[in-house]
């Protein structure tokens, strides 16, 4: 028991040390007259993309004198640790379920939540899937929604092919990019009370046929935009079973089907956005 306690103390000290190291390696730079993003990045041995990733709330097209930029560590390992720690303030990962399908396809449904207090856009994620033999598959996906609102959770589907992977699977999730939107910006979301939804679940519980109708007073053709529909199906325990995205011009009625990857469908949730 004493050895376990000592090990726990050691791990705690190590975590504190790493966090302190990230803080020490992180700097705040105030933009001066004549500065450009490329010059600032070069000055600190970073790429422009790294500076942008470390400052998701900054609009670099409107960079001005006096703006403060977070300068992340230049060391690759410290940079990755810093970025994941920062992104975790905005995106909460709530686990994945991976399933082997025909033709060596691996499909993983992951649950993510906006744990911050502002909308998140331009979200890009990566999921590493591994088995007990050490075989690995790296999968990438964006958010099904253009804009993920504070407190909102949505399933994300990752798919890929690997003939060597076999269940059970272990997963490792990373956010690769995100931007934080200002509440003053126009929202992409179409309000739930502007559309009527109905659905029918098949007798075997593996398919939900969905019908969506928009309110007659909704200016659906404003700014000549298309519409993006995201429909997710859930099991009785509230975990996602499948998801599908539809993009196109809006008709008076939209019909789509969503299939379960595993388990019987109990409920359906629908989001709609201007696209």
C-alpha cells in the first residue's frame, strides 16, 4: 500500500511539473506596429498555423496594434500537450463506440460536447483506433454541425478501413483545430420551432424514417443558402446508434432515413443549419 501511495504522489508531482513547464514555456506577445503573423511566428520558431491554433478567439484577418497573442511552446511535445490542454476547455470528449463492418470497415461513433461558454466552429478531430495486437488506424472527421453551441453534445462518425484491426478496440481522441465564435455573429442554426419533425422507427428498431417540414414564414432562401440537416438516432440508454447528414436546397418536405450501427433505435434528434 505504501508503494502505491508513493507512486501516486510521484505522478501528482509529475503532472504539476508538466503543467508548470507548459506555463513557463507559454508567453503573451503584444502586437506592435508593422507586425505580421508570419514575422511573429518566425520570431518564436513557430508556424503561422501554430500561432493561430493557440489563439482560437483571435480573428487574424483583423489583427491590430495592442492585440495580445498567446505564444505556445516551440518544442513539439510541449506544444501538443499545451494545445490539447487548451482545446479541452472547449471540447469535452465523452467516449467512442467502434464497430467492425463488412469489407474491413471500422466505424466509430464518438460523443463530443461544447464545454465552453461560446459557440465553436471549424472543428476538426482525430481518433486513433488500436487493438490488443498493436494494430492502429488513424481517423479524421469534422463536426457534423457548422456551429456547436455551448453545452451542446453531438455524435461524430469516424470511418476507415483496416484489414488487420480486430475487436476489442481502444481509442485516443484529439482535437486538431477549432475556432471560437462571437455571440454577435449571425448564427447558422435554424430554430427548432421553425420546423416540424416526425419519424417512424422500423419494427426491428434498426432504421428511423424521418420527415422534416419548415415553417411557411421561414425565409429559407435568404442569402441563397442551402440547408444542412443532421439527424442522430439514440438507443434506450441515451447513447448514439447512428447519424446522417443531408445537404441541399430546401423543399416543402425533406425525407431521410438513418440506420443504427448497433442496437435498437429508441429516439431521434434533429438539427438544421444554413449551409
